[in-house]
């Protein structure tokens, strides 16, 4: 009888230990003030660069990386590091939930490094890659079209530029100034359209991005047919990606959305509706630990939006950003980089945590981000000597 009693006590004790471990792992803690067990949440705060100070409601709690167990409440969070712009956000922490905060901290005074010295009249980024087509026209023997690849490792200060074709190959009556470029779906070719100075005459050529073009391949007469075929291929590629999205979203995207770009990890769509409509809820109820920012499910053809398939969330891009060329994805797929009012900013894809990362001299028609998360711009830092801008890297990371 005594042995049976002892076994029961031991079993109950083991159950209590197991229950305590499970409860602890789920965030339950004993509140000495209220003298009862209550649920807690966890703030997991990291940063890049690391060793940044973390303030919760104005009080220093440590440095990143940092995990804090706190009772459910709304917390003001600030992550600060000397020489960098502070990151601020507000989180409504819930019990048994881990909220992850992983800000990028950008320097107060980013460095500028020259990447070309040709004098650039036009730069065109190749999708979301490290490659850029540069066009130079300075009335010298270096005038032409070049490929810049920031993934290559330069021995000298300037990253080597690959010559795609020199201007001397084109008819004399054509100028590179008003050139137009349309890429093939695989970005291995593009149709280059050039105009005469008075824009009364034009010619189109097929240019390879993989090698120097020794001969001109005139596609003027077949330009529209070629571009139309490329557009159909691009549509098919987008449809393949959309097949990984819920069927309701696939249907809407195929019929009513102008897809501007996919995030690098293909889990988010940057788009503009072709008509006013409603984005239905796919995940019911919403995920417990999903994005807390207010959504926009009733969408207007006048605005630009981001849809996130992982969390079934839809966010409106702020009203001032209506030009698709002013918006590009940051390399981590979590943020958008955009140009407005002669400055370049970055924000979370839901529109929160907006920060200006560059506000210096800027050519208004171009900016890009490479795979390392660094900003590339066209600017002229010495206009008294140089007529045209050149390509620069802005050291924001």
C-alpha cells in the first residue's frame, strides 16, 4: 500500500515537473506581485550591426542579440548604436507569443565610392540582380553601352565594366541620349531603340548582355513582334510563381492586378490594381503572431500595394508613391527602397519604420540595390569639372 502511494506521489511530481517545463516554455511565469502564474510573451531583438543598445519604454535592457520575457502589453522599443540612425517601433506583445524585431541600422553619414568614370547619361538595372546597363556619350572613343556587375571583385578602385557595344558601331545619325531598352525574360538580351537628334528617325537592335556585340543585329521591322513574344514569356513565368499562391489570389492576380515586381524570395507581390476590388481573407482566423500593421483589403486602382502570401496580409504603399519606377525591393525581401522628394528612403514592406538613407546629390532617373544591401546611384559630385554623373556606391551597410 505504501509503495503504491509512493509511486502515485512520484508520478504526480513528475507530471508537475513536466507541466511546469511546458508552461515555462510557453511563457508562463509566477508573478510575485499578484502571487499567481500568468502568461508572458518574448521579445527577440537582434540587429545588424550587432551590439546595439535596446531600450524598452525608455529603459536600457541590454544589447543585441537579446531575448526579453515580458507580460502582455504595448511596448515602445528603440535600438541605438553610435554612428547609426536609431530604430524605433511599437509592439503589442501577447502571451505565449514570440515577437521578432530585427532592424537594419543605417549609418548617419554613409560613404560614397565611385564605380565608374565614363560620364553616364543613362543607367538601367537588370531586374533584381547586381547587373546594370550603363550608357555613356561624351563625344569620345569610349562612348557606348557597358555592363556593370557589382558581384565581380575589382582589383582596382573601379569595378571592371564589360563593353557590350561602342557607339562607333551605330549609324552616325543616331544618338544614345534618348535610348530605350526592353529586356528579354532571361535578361540575356535586350532590344535597344535609338533615335536621331530630332527624334524623326529610329532604329532598333538586338543586344546581348553576355558578350561584346561585334556586329549590329537590326530588328527594327520585327521589334514589336519580338517584344510581344517576350511579354508572353514573362507572363508565363509570373503565372508559374503565382501557382504557389492561394487559388483566390491567383485568380485576382491574373485578371485584375498589374504585377510590378515579386520580392526576391517570391513570397510577396508589389502590384497596382487595374480596378477597384476586395482582397478576400485566405487564412481564417489570422495567424496569431502575424504582422500587426493595419491592412488594406479594399483596394483602389489609384494606389500601389504589397501582398504577403505567408501571412495573407495586404498593405497599401503611401499615397505619395504612385510611380512604379520609384519602388524596388531591398535584398532581404522584408523592405522596400523608394525615391521621393530628391531623397532615397527605406521602409518595412508594410510601410512602417521609414528611414531616409540618402539625401545628397542624385540623378532623378536611377537608383538600385545590390545583393549585399548597398545602394547604387548616379550622381555628379564635381559639376564644375564633369558634365555628366557617374555611378556611385552608397555605403549604407
